[in-house]
């Protein structure tokens, strides 16, 4: 086994959000997401619940009912399955690093 660092191998030029699969099996998926000024172009409507934490940076999630949640470093949220949401803002000057657990 080899350890990895969640903050390593971050591209210098982020033209789009990066979704990196870390773990995937029948019950859970864990991914690292890296944003830098991006916004979602469409609504996410996921089949599984999603627990997400911002490890670095800052972003705003907006839900279909127009509720917005600002997430800063260390903030996390549990999003029930089929709760349509999108990233409406992410920090443009620095990377926002998310850890998402789909279960």
C-alpha cells in the first residue's frame, strides 16, 4: 500500500472542474473535486446521498428551491439523493478542494 496526499498533484491551469475518483465500490464512492472559479453548467440530480466537505477554499452551492449554502474550509453538508443542486460560485483566485462521499 502507498499513501497519497489529497493536496498533491493539483494542476496549475484549471480550465474546468476536476473530478478524481479515489474509491468506488457497490456501496460508496469517494472523489476529490478541484474547482477554481468554475460554476456548474447544469443541475446535479444524483441517485445516491452525497456528503461533501470543503478542505481548502470556498464555494457556494445553490439548490433547486433557490436556497444557497456558503461553504468555507472545514464546512460540510449532507445532500439527500435527488436534491438538485449546483455550484453557483467557487473562489476564482485559489483552488477549492472538495472531498465528496456518495453513499
